[in-house]
């Protein structure tokens, strides 16, 4: 009799335990992530005034023109809107300084656009796209997340021994979905002690159509740096990021192999991208342990395999790679500018 | 008999609730493991298109590589 009810009692105990532990969590700081964009005044009254520690803030600056909006994000602890605006101005200064390094016909239009964005940042004429952090109380329009685990050391990828086996040829599905690479620019930041990278690319209409054909919804332009020799130009953590792609997010490097360090700002809704538009993804880090390095780009299309996952945990944790393509393997000099041949 | 079927219903409901609550986290775990496998598939693929698929029978990852003509090759990667 007793043995028959043991499994049921065990399951019930598990459920009660999880309810009790989540109830007790209200007594401690709860992690939060805001769900939808808000105005500056809403952010200040509903989030900033109640949060005990904000660790990520994303700003969305709208500028009518070739590209409608640009996202600026910063990570850290105890973030404030003023500190993120300051970081965003540094990002903008880096982008302006790199325009002369890149011989593209869009440079004059870029400079004009950057001036307009700078004015909007200084006057706080933007929306707060999202914020993450901790709070002792439940905040307006937020969801609780369990936080991101600490990065763990991983084993060497070179130890994976596999012999490729040829399979039957299959028709090329959908066509070429990856964008055309334009430029990669890596340099010291205008802020001392930091370095940045800008990756620039554009989709043709055919590439966007092929992308839609694949069924993937997200896209990541991965900047991958060579750390096989343990020397790296960029630091481990990203201090600030920016993207001109719509619906952008900073990808996590949790459990990435240390031999190839990946820095990515992706989009979870590539359908909103426009053809013939040069997009830029920018990351800024502290100094690495070397003054030179090399990198490559890996284009990745992805989608959410478990519905609802990103609503709870965010896109960075829930998008699964459907297919990837490496290009310009180890051709990007760090620091330096590499233009599409 | 009646108490046994009631126990089964309770057990089913409890398990279903656990799966619903755990779903997003399982999804994240799958995505993270898949991204790790993708990074290990990357050096094997060179300049080919590549992706990974979970191989349930071998409980490992299949690294599938495709060239521009559609010819594919595959290699198996350990789970972690």
C-alpha cells in the first residue's frame, strides 16, 4: 500500500517544493526583464525608481532616413539612463571615427545620420527598448527570469574526432540566404582602455526571399576571433553594443568554445529587414591580452524550437541554429579594416 | 481499481504541470547545447553551409555540411 503511493507523493513533494521556493524568492531580489519598449518617463517612474540593480539597458533611437532606428545597449551593474546615454555617445563617436576608414559612398549620409542620433541621445529623445536587472518588488509590465548562469570552462573543440561521410547529393534548397559582406572595422575605442568592432553587410531582395523560404526567423552575424593561440585582441565581456537591424538582441556566449570567441548582435525577426540597406552590428569590449589578432564572420539563421521559450528567457537563450556559413576565414585583421573584395 | 485510476490521473496532471513549467528551460538547454555543437561543427565545415541535428539513436549530434551544389557530408559529434 505504502509503495503504491510513493511515486505520487514524490511528484507532489517536488511540485510543492518548487512553489514554496518560488514564494520565498519574493523575499529576495527578483530578476526582471521588461517586455515592451517604453518612454523615458515611463522607464524612470516604473523601472528605474524601483529596481535595486539594473544590468542591461537598450535604447532605440528613431531617425527618419535610410534606416529608421538604431539600438544601443550597455551591460554592467547599477546602470542608469545617464550612464547608458554616455556609453551610447562613445559608441557613436567610434562609428563616426571609423567612417573615414571605410571607403563607401554611404559615408556622408552616415555622418549626417550620426549627428541626428547624437542630438536625440543628448536630449533623451528615444525609447527604452528593454531593461534587465533586479528588484525587491514586482515591477510594471515585467516578467521574472531566473538569470543567466555564469560562463563555464569548456573542453577543447579540437579533440572532437570525426570523419566526414559523403551522402547523396540533394537539391540546393531555397538559394543563398546569407547577406553580402561589406566591411569589418576593428580599432581602439575613443574611450581609453576599450576596443570595438563593426561588421557591415546588406541583403539583396533575393537573399531575403531565400531567407524567408528557409522558414528561419532569426539572423546572427557572428564575429569569430581566433583564440587557438590563447591570444585575443578583444576582452571577454561586452561593455556596449549597437545594431541598426530591427528587433536586435545581444547573443550570449555562454558555453561557447574558448578557442573561437564569438561576439554577436543578432535579430530575432529578419522579416522586418529591408533589402539594399547596409546594416551595422557593433560591439565594444575591454582590452584583450594581445594587440593583434584575426577573425572571420559566420552567418547564421536560426529559429525558436520550443514555443514560448523566448517570452520567458529572451531570444539569446532560445534561438537554435538552423544553418551557418563561414566566410573570410581568419582574413579580418584586428585591429584593421577589411573591405569586401 | 478506482483509487489506482485516480492516482494515475493525479500523476499525469502533476507531470504535465512540471513539463509546462520546465518547457522554456528545456528549450534553452537544447538551444545552448545545439549552439555548442554548432561551434564544434564549424571547423569541420570550412566554407560549406553547416548545421547540427540531434541524433536520438546515438544520443549525439550530427554535423551536416552542404556545399554550393547541394552535396552534403556528415560527421558525428559527442553530446558535450
